[in-house]
C-alpha cells in the first residue's frame, strides 16, 4: 500500500495473493513470530483490537481464538484479500469484523482501540505513508493503548542481510529500506509513542523478523 497510486499487494501482484499464506508459512516462521507478538499483548475481555494491514486475517483470527471476548477488527486495502480473510474467520468460527480502508486514513473514531497490531505490513509503505499510518494509529488508540508490530528489521548478520534481498526485489527497495536500516522504532517515537521496545528478533529464510511494541501514554494526545 502507498500514498501514491502504487498500491502494493501482499506478494506485489494481485495474481499471487492466493500464494500468500503458504509462502509466509514456509519462509517466515509465521506461527513462531505471530505467537511471540501476541504473547506481549495484554488481551482482556471487552477490549477492542485492530489488526492493521490484516491481509488474509491470520493474526486477527489468532487474537479472537486467544480471547473470545475481545472485539477484533481487521483492516486492509485489498478487497479480494479481505474476502479470503472473511472465509478464514468463518472456517475457524471466530467473530472478526473486516473493513476495507487505507492505513493512513483509518475509518475509526479517536481513542477507539485498546491495542493495534500489525504483521508484515509496514515494509509495504513508503516513508511518508509509514509516518502518516503511525499518526493515524496514535489517533485511534485509547490513552495508555499499545501498538505491537512484527515486520522485517535490521539484519542480525550478513547472511540475514543477503536473505532480505529477496524481499526487496519483490516488494521494492524504496519501501523496504527503512526496515533493513532498523528505522521503524525511531519512527514510532517520532509519531509520539513512548516506551518503544524491541521484544524479539527471529532469523528466517528471508531475513530478520523484528517485534516492536510501544505505548500511547495517557498524558499524550493526538496533537503530538
């Protein structure tokens, strides 16, 4: 997804979307890193949780399975992939509400969600769209709400850096350069988030997967 007309699909091209789930499962240690991300989320009954750039809905469904009394929303800019997400939620018997929209113009009111989650999404955004998306997330989070992101991060060693070239060739160098340079935590701080912390890094076939969490402090407001 991009702020210009160059929307980036899950595997770059819409025709490859059907391959997304098996490719991610095979190459990224998906269950490991998504479970680790959710281990850091304090899910409680009655909360609202948003999965932004939800794709085929795997993470959103995992949230609903972990805590059935949480209201889970998934948002993505690709209507076709949202249909796959809805089918997945129906097959798993979980009540996830999926919405079509762009991350930098969220169709939700201020102070609405207790937590916002994202996995393998931010590397699809150019730098401007990343900052606009983080500002929107800050807006829709409740005071003291949390943001949890799992995405490609700075390589742990030359092997992981070389492996990440595959992602850059598929998704583009302009959008992924912030990831490989480890800039996302700093961008989160620039957007007004506090307590930014890298919870973990995982070696995968395609590079280093990084889990980052942050908090919107109760004393801050969206004007920051």
